[in-house]
């Protein structure tokens, strides 16, 4: 006698499962995936005593947009995709900057 799939097993779709989806039915929107048109997110760790000077200098760099400044010396910036290498080198050369590192991108929400 052939096996009759249960309701839960019948809800699984093999092709969608192999493509990363678990259940049959309406497709869920894909997670955010950065493209070559998405800005790179960079975390800049600065000496807390020099935070204001570093923030002013970072905001003046071409292709860099200051997104967030935290009191303990953390700045989050967005860098235009065509200027990532040059902008990261410029960020690392700013006096008072301790580290510059790329962080996971998140979708930007514009109100």
C-alpha cells in the first residue's frame, strides 16, 4: 500500500525547500540583500575624547554619510558603493579614529 503523506508533509514543496523556503503557499519576501547600489555600512570607533572632531571630519569626507553617533566613540556611516576603498582609507587616516570596519548591511527605512 503506498504511503499517504500527512497534511504537514503535503504542505512542504520540494522545489521551494531546496530554494530556501519551507512551506508551500504564498512566497515570503526575500530577506534584504545588499546590491552594488546599496551603501556600505561602516562602524568607526573613535577615541571618546575626540568624538566631536572625528564626527565633523568624517561628515566632510566625500561619499560618506554620517548615520549615527554614540557617546562612547562609535560612529556609523554609510559609504557610496563606488567609493568604498577610498573612503575607508580616508576614515582610517582621520586623527582620533581607532578602528574602521564594515558591518552587516540593513535596509534603510525612509519615512
